[in-house]
């Protein structure tokens, strides 16, 4: 993807609750501060492009669901090859976003 400013994927959660890139660098760090055993504040530290990508995740997931649904219909109409590849990509991304990594 040309023009992307976010940290390249894949990303994963580490054992400390940080979102990290493939090279091990932190993409997003979240922390909760407690005062008198009550949650006082939450803090998230991320570069702006990475934060924008995380915030867009629900919209991206919905778009992939619509692409997957439309491409499935198109495949049944006889246009198989390029649409089938897009369907596979969309299904893989949907599964990952829903925590069902394939």
C-alpha cells in the first residue's frame, strides 16, 4: 500500500498487553491508573497513523463483510477467478478481526 503511514503489519498483542509489530516495536500501549482501588483514568499511547488505523478497524471490518457478501453473490453468477481471490482475502481479514485467525 503506497502512502500508508501506519506501522506495517502484522500486529499482535504481547504478554504485557502491548500491541506490537512484527519487528517487536510497540504500536500501541494501553495503561489504566488506579486510585483507592477504583479506575481513575486510562491512557493509550500510539502514533497518530496507528491510532487512526485502530479506530477505523470496525469500519474496515464492515467493508470487508460487504465485499465478501457481494463477491460470493458474483461467484455464483459465473465470474469466479478474481472474485474468488478477493473473497478469500476478505474472509481471512474478517476472521482475524473477529479473533478467529486462520
